[in-house]
C-alpha cells in the first residue's frame, strides 16, 4: 500500500484549472492538474481510520475486498467493486508517471500553491463524507 495518491479536494483542483484557464498561458497547451504533494494509500487509510472515531474501519487488500463482496447479496455492487479493484490493480502495475512539473511550475508563477495533505484535512473530509451520507 505504498502507491502515492493525490487527494486534492475538488475546490483546489477547480481553482488550479481556473487559474490556468484565465492566464495567458492556456492556449493550445495540455496541463496535468495533479498536486505534487501525494501520500501513500496506506497512510491515507491510516489517517482515515484515526479520523473516524464512531465507525469501525478496516484496511483490506484487493483479495480481501473481492472475497468480502463475493459474499454480498448485491451483485451489481459486487460487479462495480470487482471492476474498480481490477482498475486499481492495473494502475498499480503502471510504472509511468504523469508529468506534472510544468503545470506545478506555471501554477506557482501564477501564485497558486497546492495544500499539503495532513491529518486535519483527512478528518475534515471524513466529517463531510459522513454529513452528506457518503460514509
């Protein structure tokens, strides 16, 4: 569970897109809107577990997830989860990295800076997810 993940919230991503879009640099260029501040998925899951005081949270590997949902009566949900696990497995095997340095450099020149993810950001995200009924 060491695969680095970008966990930027939609507000930061939107702000980055708008910042580039309204600059004079946006014409005919391709930008990869990815924060340079990533965390390993295992660390993200540990932070989520620490943030969720009223819920049991268990980190599972892909095989455990597959076994858990195989026993599920909701076959449509199982099919979606199985598909997502296959995608995650495929992504984990990919050794290519998205080249984001140009975009990060341009955003910094436009006075945009990504937030560094931390325990407090994860806690706020978990609270919001619970508030809207996602978790």
